[in-house]
C-alpha cells in the first residue's frame, strides 16, 4: 500500500493531477478540497494516498490531509458508495460541512450533489453517525501558496471539465460556471464557488 507521495507537481486538471516522485510520474485523483490547497506547478507537494485496486485498473487517490483520507476510507465502506461518489462528496463539502450534515441529519444537502440519491443520502446519515468521532482532531487548514490566476477563458473551461468529471451534466456545469466566473478567478476559485452555490 502506498501511504503518501512527496514529489513535484507536474500537471493538474481536476480531478486528476500528476506528481513526479524521483523521476516516476504518479497519476492521482483528488477531491476539489485538495485541489484548493495545491501549490503552483513545479512546487513540491505531499499527498496522503489511498490505492483502489480493481480488475481493470489501479487508481491512486490523493488527499491534502489525513482527515480527508480517513473520511474517504470511511465513505467507501458504506454500501452503494464507491470511490467516485466519495470523491464527489469531498469535492462538494469540506470535512467539517459533512460532519454538520450528519449531525443535523441534513439529507437535502447531500442529495444536491451529483450521483447522490435520496436512499444513498439517508444510508450515509445512518451509517456515518457512529463513525465520525474517530475522524476528528486533525486540522484541515493549509497555508500553502495558491496557484496564480491564469487566463479567464481557460479557467472557465477547466472548471467545466472538472465539474463534468465529478458527475455534473455538461449544460449544468456550464451554467454553474457562468453564474460564478469572474475575470480574476482561478479555476479552483470558480469550482469552489460553483460547488458552494450548488449545495445551498
């Protein structure tokens, strides 16, 4: 099992990124909560990882904090929740927001996320309630440098692609991005705003 990777950030296109670790390129899928904290390209980054082995693929998932990875690992143990849905949940809500959803039994907030139906959201509420306390106590804040703003047009396109990869329909993703995109916003800023507006 690969517990973590430390290497140079070579490429990022949400939800995928490429890390150069001692000359080996690792393709990693990460939630948007991790993308928000990534440094600029070429800078070293450390990611806590979880390897999913399937019959047709080995997929490495990366997380900025141990808390995110712990929540991901707990989510995929719930019946009907696979790695892709767990990634969507972590992209649409912070760990703290997910805790609040479970504490408040806020099924509606989860149903607003793409791919999460009423029954799955209700099952999550029941099964996660007893498991959340063991995930507390690790900070999710980061003071790493942010990626400098890029071209507005490409940032919008990247944001739309990222939302589609998370399960949103192309027309919905385009509408969400158009509603929040600004000239000076990075791709990560646009995605964060779009996801926040989607779950309100």
